[in-house]
């Protein structure tokens, strides 16, 4: 059975280059392509891709807007973001909006193929080198010691934070009061030695807590 792939990138040459690489893999089938994410609902409905390769910086309807649409419409489409080192803030937001992984645009075919297969099978792809670069860009302190282990309940809350849930939404998901969740989030930030939710998610990924 072939893996059905959609590619969204506004740079025509880049998009065609990616598609040309994918066509070299026997069981890969590029079923749709677009220059931005404005037609993502129709694309999913008409072509039923198994995975979306998504650029972040695009006019009209960029990668983050596309991820928001997928979430709002509850379209269960795994997304692999294609990015550059200059996309720090966008990558952070993409991660929190449900992207399953990201790669640099100059990635080789072998690594791209592996990433696609892993994500289609339910995995995630967070490259340590890129994550560390983002942490440094965000002025996060490097890991110098082992952090106090999080409890199972705190890990559950952390995973929901990584999915972009608000405190109220987390409370509903875990059947706790919003006040209890707020206290758990504060405890998580303290244990991970970070100041906000985004850096908590990044630190957790860097420490392997969300893999």
C-alpha cells in the first residue's frame, strides 16, 4: 500500500524539487500539492492524504494558519513541517498547534523518507539539534542537571500543554478543577526551571519527556 502525500509550499521550485525526490520512492504517491493552505479542507476531502508536508512561511494562508484550520475542523492529518533555522517562533507555535515533526528544507531523501514513514506510523520527529537551537534562541538555560521527575499526573498535563490546551481545557480533559490544573502547571514550570508554557514544552522535548 502506498503512502499518500500532500505538499504545500509557496516556492514552486522548492515544491517541485520535494515532489521529484518523493517520486523516487516506490511506495510514495504525491496526491496533492498547493502554494498555500487556503484550500486545505478541500485537499483533505478530495485526496485523503496520509501525511502533509507543510511549509511555514507562505502568503495568504501560511503554515500556522493551516495547522489551526486542521485543528478547528478536527481533521486528523499528520503534519511534517519543513523549515529553516530562521523560523524559531513559527516552529514553536507549529509544535503547539499539533505538528508531528519538522525538518530542514535541505534534508536528504533518506532522512525525509524515514521521517515520513515514522510519522505515518504514529511517531514524532523532533530533531535535537534544532530543538537546542530554538532553546538557545529563546534564551533558555542549558540543561546542567537532572530535573526533579514529574509525576504521572503532571506528565499528563504537560502532554496536554504540548497540544495547545488551555488550563480550562486541561481541567475538562482530566476531570479536575481549573485551580488544581493551574497549580500543576506552576509545579511543572518550577520543576523544569522555566518561566512559561512554551519553554516548558521545549524543555520537556529536549529531555525526552514527550517522546
